[in-house]
C-alpha cells in the first residue's frame, strides 16, 4: 500500500550567476508539486556543458545571497564541496546513503537537459535513485522514437517511466513526470553578455547578487575567465 513520504526536490545547474528564472522555477515547482523541500544544487564542473565562468566560491556566495531569508528554497552545496567533475549519479548515490531508501527524491531539469540525458554518466541508474521532473515550456514537442540516437532513447524512457505528480509522493524514485510551466525569458548567458558589454542586468536577478557581482568585478570579460573553476 502506498503512503505519504518525505519529499525532497533538487534543482541543479551552474547558477553562473543565479537569476530570477531559476528562483521562480524552483519556487513554482515546489508549490505546484507540494515538495517538503526544494534544494538548489550548484554543480562544480558539469561534464555535459562548458565549465562555469567564475569560481565555485563566487557561485556559492551568490546563491546564498539570493536565498537569504527565503524559507521555501534551500542551498545544497555538496557538489561544490566534493569538487572535481560533477556527476549527478554520484550526488544521488550520496543522498540515498544519507537519507535512506524511503524518502522521495525528485531531480528537476528542463526538457533541454533531458534531451542530453543519454550522454550523462551512468544515466540509466538515475531513475533507480530518484524521480525525474522535467519542466517543459507550453507547446513542447514530445521526443520521437523514430528520430534515432539520444532523442529515441529519451522517448523510450518517457514511455517506460511516465508517472503522475502524486507518485512523487507515494514512491521513492523511478518516475518521470513532465510538468508544463512558462519560463521567465532570462538566461545566465545573457546576463554575462550584458555585463561584459558594459550594460546593466538589473531586474533580471536579485539586487544582492548584482551588488556582489559589482563588488567582485565578475563577468566583465566574457570569455577570459571561462574555465577558471576552482
Ligand atoms: P546558461 O545561460 O549559462 O546556460 P542558465 O540560465 O540556462 O545558464 P543553468 O545554471 O544552466 O542556467 O540552469 C540551471 C537550471 O535552470 C536548468 O535546469 C535550466 O533548465 C533552468 N533554467 C535556466 N533558465 C531558466 C529560466 N529562465 N526559467 C526557468 N528555468 C531556467
């Protein structure tokens, strides 16, 4: 028989820097899906994309400032503390060892990230450790089996593991739930480019984060600092 269990959701990213798009998304997911906890999980050095432009410590500080006084969202900096290349599967294994097998863990990602999933380290293991909550923009296209390659593998996964929101509460892992949600049109890339070109990114991210960026003179040179992940 199913029962209600503690539900923890993780929202991963590089947060280089964190902005209102991330924060609204995380909060709306928590509210809509009724998670007990929603943790922002900055990655140290993701393998499936470019290295962050500023150090782990700067990204941690910016997230801490963004979340100050916000009870609904928390920071989980384990991937920054672990250092090195970041593999989500290692993080989920670690969380399972820490929290046991009864807690429900949901790893949240955008549909764009889901399409890259077959390139992730030990990706087939992810659903044995957690649910996947995929956020898709309204009008999103379902990945097609006949597309071949990674898209076909994702289409197969969507069919095999498709779940409903209530299963995120009744089961500890194994479901893939797609949630339609409008995204604020903000990207960290745009913010970095604005700063590098001497323009202001004000109103796209929390004031305290912008102040930190200015105090530390971050992102002034677009590409020069890339790869400086400490
Ligand atoms: P970049 O432009 O450097 O790729 P980003 O703004 O897309 O950065 P990431 O740190 O790569 O941010 O993304 C973290 C997570 O936030 C991902 O799951 C991504 O899908 C999601 N995300 C990014 N932008 C938005 C947005 N505007 N609204 C909601 N979610 C977003």
